């Protein structure tokens, strides 16, 4: 990929961010349908914090353990916290499969019955990264299934597709990432089925010392044609430490 092509890709992602971050909602449905869509609501800035430990057991197999905390309503109220365990295997160079389990404590602040709800979510991933000159292109296809523990209910199921561009600034040992992700919900007994959510994310990550890495990100999340659409703006901080048993 030439420098001009990289600049073009970056400009496209920048335009998507500017459009998603504006108050104007332009979709094919809003342009061609006679009836207006349900207007989206914005409930304030959210904050996500992540601390992760990764253990590389063999050259191809690794295990991750992470603790997540999320705040909502301009960071004033706890949204949820959860522990995630992931198992990753590299089938061949830069082509990986993963299985993840997430034990969630969700702070329900709506309705007549409020409080902490216990949920479980599992996810399977197929991911690939390849070098195209000065940048890396990344792809991830996921299946996600979540449900509230102790309740017989139709699970929330999604197929997710994420693509991204990574650029390494060698002089300051920092990686810049721009990602877009589309969510497709299915087997849900309401009108939310189909492509109903997308995310645009910009990340900066930097290695500190030997096996430590710190990252920050800004994310825009928008619902598409949902019954009660919500727009989200998220800032995040992630710290990770890696143990390598192969050395």
C-alpha cells in the first residue's frame, strides 16, 4: 500500500467518524421511508476500564484473563463489571481462533425491578491480520451468545464483523488503530433483528517497559433501526501484562 492509498483510507475513516459523531442521522431508511425513524437518544459519555493478563503457554496457544468496569451517564453511575476468560490458538501465521467466556454483573437501573443482574456470555472468534506495506489490515468474525443466569429466556445472539487498519509509529513505539464493526442480531422475538448496531473506534497503544502495554481509545456506537435506539460515545483505558512461558 502506497502512502497516497493509506492517506485515502485514513480520510475515509475520518469522514465516517465525523458523520457518526454529528447529530445528523443519515441512513437509507431515513431518506426513502415516509415514516420517520424513532429518534436516537444520547445518555452521556461512558467510560470503560480494562486490566488484562495474558499467558503465552506455547508458540500457538495462549490464555487471557481480564477484568472490565464500565461507567455510564457521564461516568457518574456504574453500568456493569465483568470477568472475561479467553483461549486463543494460532492455526497458522496471523490466523487465529478464540473462545471467550464472560461473567457479567449488570447494573439494571430501569423498570420496576432494579439492581445487579448476573449474566453469562460466550463468544467465538476467527481473526486474521496481514501486512500491506506501512500498515496492517485486520479482520475478525465473531459469534456472540448471552443470557441472564437463572432465567429461561431467548438469548441475545449476534454475528459481528470487525475490520481495522493498524499503523505503527516506530519513533515513539506507538500503534494507531482505526476499526469499524457491524453487529447482526438474530433469533430475537422483536423488531431488532438484522444489522442493528455499528461501532467506530480509534485506539492508541504503547508498550511500556518489557511485557506491559497501555492503551486508550475513543469509540462511537450507534443503533440502527432499533425499537429504542441509543447513541453512545465511549472513552476507554486498557492495561495489559504478558507472561511468555516459551522463553
